[in-house]
C-alpha cells in the first residue's frame, strides 16, 4: 500500500543540483487566444506550472527507500551530464539562460514560469563557472551515494527512471518521446503522480488539453493539495472553455497562493466574464506575471472591469498602460480604440436624470392624533373625530451633471413633492428641495471610493402657508469593499427655521440646528438583486426651545429580495429612533409640568413591492407604519399610510 507525502519533500545527499534543475526546467509553448468577451480579450493559458510534483510514495519500507536514494544518484549522473551539455549549448546563444527555479526558491514577486530565468540573471562568465561546478558536484555526490549504498537495495523504481527520461525529453521539447516515457512509467505504476502530471504538461504543450485533463484529474485525486497539479488542471479546463470547472479549481489555488505566475489573470478573467467586476479587479491587482503578453492582457481587462464599475478615467489609464507594455502587440489597435471609447463614453454619458411619480394614498392619522389615554385631558382634546383621509400625491426629481472633469462630477438637483388630503386639506404638503453636489471617484487599492459634498435648501409649506426653511450641508463617502459589501459614512449639519403662527412660549420654539453622524453597511448578493442593510445614526438637536433639544440614536435594518419572476422587488426597511430630551418638559405631564424629561421611541416600518413594467415605468405598492411611544402621553401615536403609485425614470 502506497503512502503519500508532500510533493516538495527534501531529497537525500545523493540528489545532485543538476537533477533537480533538469526536473524543473520543462516548459511548454504559448497557446493561441480563444475568443473572449472583448474580441481580442481572453487568451488561452500557457502550459506552465509553478512547482514540480515530487515522488509522493514510500515503496516498501526502509531498504527500498535507500534503493531509491541510490537510484537517484545514478540518475543524477545522467541528468548532470545532460544539464551540463544543455548549458554549454546555451552559452553559444546570446539569449541563453539558466533553468528556472521553483517559485518557492525565490521571493513571491520574483517567481516566473518554469523554463524562464529568475530576475537575478548571472553574467556569462558566472554561468560557465556554475556549469563546471554543477557537473562536478553532481558526479561527486552520485559517486558518494553509490559508494555508501548496499548492493541489495541499489535497484531504482522503473517508473522513476522512465519519468526522469521523460522529463529530460520534455526539456528538449521532444514531446512524443517524453509522453512515451511517462506512458511506460504509468504502465508500471498507474498512480505515479509525477508521471500523470508531466504527461499532462506534455499534452498541453501539444495543444491537446482534452487528453491532458483526465491525466491531471487523476493526479489531483491522488494529491489534492498539490497546487502545481491543480493549477495545470485549471488551465486545461480553461483551454477547453470549461470555465465553471476552471474557476472552481483556480479559485482554490488562488486562495492558497495568489502570487503564482499569471494566476491572477486567469482568475480575474473568469470573474470578469461572470460579471464580478470588482472581484476581477482584486485578482488582477494581486496577480503577478513574467509573461509580457499576460501582463498586457491583465492591464487590458483591468480597464474593462474599471469601466464596467463606472470609473472610465481609471479604465482609460489602465488601457494606456497596456499599450505601453507592448506597442507592437496585435492588441494595440483594439486597445487604442477601447481607450478612446472610454474617454468618449464619459463625455457622451447622459447628464440629465429625471423621475416622476403619481399615485393615491390612504392615511389613517393625518394629523398625528395622540393615542387614547384615560387620564389626559390634552390627549382627549387633541383626538379630533376627523383624522383619516384619502388623497393623491405627486413627486418630481431632476438632476443634471453640469461638470465632468477627470475624477470630479458636479450635479445640481431639484425635487418637488406634494400631497392633497381630500378630507383634511389644511394638512396638505408642498415641498421644494434644491441641491448642489460635488463628487470625486477614487480607488483605495482595488476598492472604488466615492466621496461627496452636498448643500441642500428646502422650503416646506403646510396647508398652503410656509412652515419651514432648512439649510443642510452633508459630507459622505461610499466605499465598495467588494462585490458583496458596501459601506457608507455620512455627516450632516442642518439649520432649521420654523414659521410660528401666533404667540409661542420660548420653550416651544423649534428653530435650531441638528447634527447627524451615520454609518450604513450593505451586504450585496446576486449582483445587487438581494440586499441586507445594517446601520446606525447619532443625532443631536440643538433647538432654541428647551422642550425640543435632544440626543438621539437611530438603528436601521433593511432588506431587498428580487423574485425570479418579472424582477419583482420586495423591500423592507425598519428604523428605531430613540430620542432622549435634555430638559424637563414645561407643558407635560399636565398635573405636574416641569418635572419629567421626555423620552420617545419611534418605530417605523416601510414595506414596498416594485413591479417593473418596461419602458422605464414601475408600479409600486407601499405601506408605512409609524408607532411612537413616549413617556408623555400627548406624544404617543400610531399612523399607517397605504400608497399605490406609478413612476417613470429617465
């Protein structure tokens, strides 16, 4: 029974450096690009690997282990001679280079494709010296092992010998000869991980991904934690356009070692084609490559992802970098046109945004009549018999992006809202709101960051007469941490001026300032079809009248679920606003005024069903329920509003 050990297990003293290099120098040629989403986009993977699988077996106890060590010594003689000859031939070429090492032998940012030199090349004279020393060291080490090995256990595994011969043939790009060696090894030992793996590599080099995939699948079943095997299997799936399977395998490798050569590009491309643009951007940013073609493609798709996220300026910069990497590349023409289209699309973006809403409603407590209280004369006096009404509503919102330059956008907006209560027209509302907003788009690493400053002016009328003027300044930022998370932070300061009718006691003046600091986090699912919101706001009301100054905390919970039929959206929002008033109320309780501070808990439920009907139109049904509880009876009430409306968005 075979036992498995880690594939990078260290070898004994009989393992010459030249044998290790020979095992690891095999590489495969580049593949032709398949048709990607962007025409000249996705490119098929090179037959590359990042670490060689080691001999993952223990064949028959201690005496057999010594035999394998001796066999490795024998093979290292041949490998050293072959490697020395290869070095001599390489010295005759100006572009010659030493064999690549495993990424584990370099820092992560230095690791490259096998068969390509690490960044720290030695000069020609140094390579000559290394060649001689490597040959001598290999011979001496092998002789030492053979001298100390017992004759009874000097026979190496036949499968190991055939694998070694196959790797040497693979190094020389003799793929058929290499495959024959791996086939013979598998005939003698069907579970030989290295034979399966390198056979897959050789087939990938011959553009035979369909034949390579089953062998690599077998290797992965035997050694599921070997990242080199998993990576090569993922690339085979990629070449076969089996993108879903490729993504599962490559995502697993990416979680373990995101710095593997070119891995970030493949993972990013697979995420991009599924619409996960921010996830793709994160993979592109984390990836590294020594292949200039992959580097250019990475920049190219980074630009596409950024543009899909609405960051056309940064997208154009990425595509420009792609052009600089290889100006003569076949991608240069499409990339240049794409860069120009990004710039033009930003200028051609719709600047005017508008929405109109018309509907009817029923309000069961128009005037916020207090809930019944058996011992409060004020409550009984305020409970008028007429407090319910049918009505109509209308709203209009207009926004115009008057300035777009670089990362900056400035928008002016106007909103109008009105209600008409058929039974209680004295409570009709007319509200005008004007805004000026300046926003900037940035990237915090791979996370989009939108920061804004806004000024707002509001003019509110009640029953046809002026009730309130409000000035507000807000600073807020939205950080998109990933495809499933979004965080918003806001600070707002308001100045409120009420128009009082008649003589009002100074304690009852509502004029004043309000300051609010809030945090909202949104969990996003299925590309924002489903949402979950959690938030908190702290606010301070500094009113002139002592009866209205308070400290408040608002707790926010919300959810959105999109049904699979007709994109019907179900939306629910809940908030609890707790207000602790700072001064004792001068009016209540009636029997002992000035002895108690007011405390309110306001519960608000909002349920909405939206049905898109096409052409920018949406039919909506809303329920808004308010339940305010107070330790002072006149401020306790409940209210329900039911609305049916049609809206149009431009």
